[in-house]
C-alpha cells in the first residue's frame, strides 16, 4: 500500500495506568483533607506563638516598680511585698506581672493585707501605667500621742491606731565640748530624751501594730488639753496622762454546810469557854479541838476573786508634776471642763492645790475634790 499525502494522519492514544508501589496517587477527597489538616496545623502554630508572645514574652510584662512613701524602711518592706506579688503565678501557670490581666485594685488589697501587721497605713494606691510600670503610693498614719503599756512605748495616731513601737530620740555626744540635754551625763555616748508627744499610761491587755487601742475621742481630748491647758494654767506643768483604773473586788463564797459547821463551832467555843473557867485542865483540850474545827472550816471555804475590770477609756486623768490628778471625760467638751477647773481653783479652792489628791471634772454639774 502506497502512501498518499492527501490522506490525513491519525494518531491513536491509549489510557495507560501506572501503579507506583511507593507513592499512590491521592484522590481529590484525600487531597482536600490533607490541605485542611495542614491549615489547622498552621493556625495552631500561629495561635501558640501569639499566646507565648502575649503571656510569656517581655512585651506586656511589668519591668518597673516604684514605691513612694514617707518612710524608707517601710518603703523597702512594701517593695518586697510588691515584688513577691508580681513574681507569683495565677493557677501556677500565668505570670502575675502581665499588664493585660494585672488588676490594680486586687494588688492594693493584697498589699494592704500583707502589711497589716507591720505598717499602719492611712492609704495605699496602686497606679498601673500600661504596659511596663507599676507605682505604689502610700501614706502612713501620723503619731499624735504615746501610749505606755507595761514599760513599752507605742506611737498612736489620731484614730487610736498603733503605728509602731516608739523609739525616743537619742542624743549622741561625739564632742566633749557639746553640752548634753537635761538628764544626760557627759561621760556617756548616748542618752534617751523625753518623748516629743504626750504620754498616756494605759493598762491594756494587748497592743498590736496597726490595731486600735484607744478610742479617737480620747486622743482628741489629750490633744485639746495639750493646746489649751498651758495657756490657761501656766503655773502648772503636765507630767503625763493615764487611764482611770476601777478597783478590783474579792468575794468569799461559803456553802450552807459550812455555815452549819460554823454555828456548831460557835457553840463548841462557848462551851469550851465555860468549861475553861471551871476546869483549867480541860483548857488545852478544848482549845486544840476548836483550832482543829476552825482549820477544817477554812479549808472548806471557796474563795472567788473577780478579775480586775478593764479601765474606762472615755475617762482619763491628767497628772501634774506638782499637784493632784485631774479627772476628765471625753463625753463633754474639754473647754467646758477647763472652765469648771478654772472656777474651782480660783473661787472654791483658795489655798492652792498642793494638799489635794485629785480634782474630778467628769460630772458637769458638780466638781469633786479631795
């Protein structure tokens, strides 16, 4: 058969199938499933990376902590408490110092609670400067009086709250030519001077830092007396103040059986007296038997001692350096009580105060003195 150019050329193709034993061809469904899983993995990796950057990186972590207050020692204590709070972790995983969830109010409460027994705070504020800075601003209570309890001195503010244990100012004499304060010897290096605040001697069961020990009205009354008493009674000097103790009482409780035995003892004693008058030889016997019975009765008596009542904190005494004690009450204005004292000294008592034991101004209508 000869070839003719005018005839079209035909190509025959076959669909050949190849089977690779190592890589099988994916179906469209399998391919879509693989792409979907790949997208999930990419999204998960991105989320983990973002979470790590947000939670654990230094972008949102607090790096600067500033504590400002009047006392450097207490500033260091609050600095330590704030550092411990920020270094802690939430649920053991999340860092507390992340600005995204760090709450200033919660941190304030935590610091106030942590310093409650060591620092008497009047106010404490936490300011968050997102995202790097935290500022802690605090104000301490200011001492107004000194409370002496069992030979220990405590600084107390206007609300009657204990600030700290009071340390009197110390005089350091490094130069022999420098005179020492009153009461200090020249051959010593240090000497404690008198407290710079009025002293209240109080018998209080327990004194705790940052807790109230006396009512605010008592502190205010002492402050008012410090301001007004010297100007009106310049001839007298205040020594100190004290609470007024109520007397302790003691009771002896006797049972009915004890009373009956006492009656029998009385009859025995009377019989022994008549017998002793007639027969001298029976004197020792009756006396000894009476002593034995009396000793048995004293053993059966039950003695009850009522504990001393606590002092009344709305009443107090002003002790003069040379003169009597003056009793005041916080239930009345100090100015009114000072007016009563002035009239008593200048009109009622004309011989001076040297012979008096006390003047009682606690009752507005009357003034008692002894």
